[in-house]
C-alpha cells in the first residue's frame, strides 16, 4: 500500500480466483460468511485483502482478525500485513494493532483458552475474521458473536451515508475442536434458538480452485491424494463427515446402523422387533447438563441392537428416572440398567446419591459401570468389528438414534492421548459415554462354560461373598459387578471388583468358583472377546 501525490491510500489488491471472489462478494449482506472445505483452496489468503479493503472503505472501522495461536498468526498473516501496511499505518506491536490514517483499526488476536475470551467482553467490533474457525471451541465463537456490533468509531462514516452490516468471515477445514458447531451452522444448517438461516452463508472451497497451487505445487495435490482415504476425503474434497482426528475411524453408517422399519435378522427381513430370548440393557450418562440414554437388545448371535435413544438437558434426577421408565414399555424387561459411577456420589447436603434417589423413587436398580475410559473405548471398538456369525458388526444402531450416530461420527481424538477421545466439545460426549458404559459393562463370556443348575439358583452376591473379597452384600453392590451371557445364552455371573482389580473365573464344566486373580487387568476384555 502506498500514499499517492494527493495523499490518498492506494492498495493493489492481489488478483483473486473466482471462488475467492464468490466468497467475498456476497458477504456484505450476510452476518456469518463461511468458506470451508479442502486444504489449500486459498481461503486464508483471501481474508487479508478483504480486511484491508474494509479498512480503507469504511473510515473508523474496528476489525479483528484471529487465529487460534500466536505462532499461526506470525507465520501466516502478520508478515503480509507488515509488508503491505508498514510505513503507512502505525503499528502497535504490543497490541498487534494497525492504525490506518483514516482512523480504521485492524487488530490481530489469538486465543489460548476459553478464559482468554474475557478480554473481548463488552467490545464492539464491526468485522471479525476467524481463520481456521474449526480450531476454536463453540464457546469462543459465541463470545466473538457477542462482540459483533457497530463500533462507535465507524458511526461517523455511516452517518455520512455509507452502509455497513457487522459481519464475520470464517474459514475452516474439517476436523478440530470446532468441527461440530461449524458443520452444524454452515453445512447441516441446523439452527437453534435465535439463529436464523438467512444470517449464514457458505462457500465450498476445493484445492482445485487454487491456480497457484495447481501450477506451482502440483506435488501438493499428489500428497493430498496419497493420504489415507478418510483424510483424503476431508482434505482434498472437504468432506465434513470424515476428517483428520476422528476417534471412531471404523464407524461406518452402512455397516453399523440399521433401518428399524426394514432390517434383516437371521435371514428374515421386516420391522425390528425384540425377541423373547433377547436381553435388554439400558445405559445412561447423567449430569445436570445432559441425560443421554440408550436401550439395547442383545440377540443370540451376540449382536447388540441399540434401538432407542433419549437425550435431554437440565433434568433433575428423579424426573430423568421417571422419563426413562415412561419410555420403557412393561414388555421391555431391563436386564441391566447401567450408569456411570459418579451417580453413587453422595450429595453433600442431603447425603443421598442419584443412584439412591433413582432406586427409591423410580425403582431403578442401577449397575455401576466401570469408568476406565481407555478400556471402555476399546470395548466399543471391539463391538464395531465384524461378527463372523452374522457378517455384520456386533454393534448395530437404529437410524432413529440420530444423536448417537452424529456424535460417533464427529467425536475427536484427545490431543494428548490417542487412546481416548476429546472431552470437548462437551455436549457431544454424552451419547458416546452412554455407549461406552454399556459396552464396558457387558462382554462375552469365554465360550463353552455351562453353569450347573444348583449354582444358578444362588444370587450373585452369594458367589461374590464366597470369595471372601467382599465384606458384605452392600460391599458387593457398591463395588459393582458385571453380568454376562455365554454363547448358549446359559447365564452365569461374573464379578469384577473394579476397584481392586481382580475378578473371579469359573472353570469349564465345574461348579466350583476359583478366586483367580487376573493380572494385566487392562487386557482382559481383549482376551475374552469371542472372535
Ligand atoms: N489469489 C491467489 N493468488 C496467488 N496465490 C494464492 C492465491 N490464493 C491462494 N494463493 C496461495 O495458495 C496457497 C494456499 O492458500 P491458502 O489461503 O493458504 O489456502 P487455505 O487457507 O485454503 O488452506 C498459499 O501459498 C497462497 O499464498
Ligand atoms: Mg488456511
């Protein structure tokens, strides 16, 4: 940018490609402008000239340009602005702020944690550029939307007849902590509360839109083409359903979901119906923020049919229990009612736990799930494998369970631990957690075990007490146990005292229980899964 003889600012806008122009041109009338998809399409590039153009056209405008980290700002954007604006604009390097001679301000920002967003509290920003928007959490994005309003400094320009609508420019690749909200608003177009369809606009970006790359770096496209299928879809074609960092990479709707109106079970096709000899499990994740519940029936082939889901936020404990009871018909006899261990925590004031309330007020005897996350996910993934008996995965989810399906598709790896999934965004963790509690509370028995009749008449607590590792029946209850069916659906019980890391085992064909310490506890699900 230069100042000409008449003192005017002259900025030579780089030549933009048609897709970039399409994105920028339609933006003045819409609040949220999304530009997303494949990597290398020229998304970040076109934000820079737009920011400068706005600063020149609307004297006094207040512009914010953000990336998630300072390093990304320094590498991708600041050098360009320093080159273009240096000498003409005053630069405050502490505030990352360029002040234009016409009073416009262009400020750069980055956000380490959600708490950093407090610095934006109460600000009025006319235009916000969010580069790599899917690196920001929904909370961060919401905070930015709160700042998006006409600033005091732009008002004189508007009073002179210029028209400006506060707006955002967002670019994004699939994947990242913000994948979910970005996809919801710009791809799925599912609006909540005050969100209105006309405020959102999306332009799909492809690497093939970028002449610069095609000409100068054809290897880049080749490299994208060589990525594993899922990443390739995301990075090359901007597919929002598969992306880098997806936790359940194996999850495939073709394989893992079924149409409850038209499903083939044992060669018979028709409406999904639970047969008499199947066992029904109900599993929930419960917190004040969200109740997420799943109903699952397990058939004689070992297939787990997840046939119903229910999700609701802000439900008091007893209301949540009543609701689940109402949704369960009398014919659906719940074999295990599985819940996370924190439901046994006692409330400090009342001394009662959620499990206690649900037992007394709703008649629900909950089974305490194990909360070893890594092991639990491993078990979910085990059930996603193909069952040789049916040729389909053990896990089958009804297409009516839309929330569970959606969450499984988009939940990400934890950044630090590849064996765990990300705990943010928090609202998509509840259904996967309910599924995890279900899977970690149920596994196959070692094959071929037949329990003699006389043993079967005893209660589980009796077996556990025989071992001498539990103090009394209450101890058995509070430490939890798992009940499993074996291949012939002859049932037996299996105790796992999760806290003490031991379990007991039954010897094939004998009625005697042996208190057998299982070392390498974390491996046990692997060992006992039927292949
Ligand atoms: N209109 C353009 N003219 C010249 N080079 C461009 C243009 N648009 C993008 N590029 C270059 O293409 C490369 C990828 O662009 P970038 O904006 O980083 O893509 P994205 O943000 O979509 O991943 C960069 O090197 C960028 O400088
Ligand atoms: Mg970019």
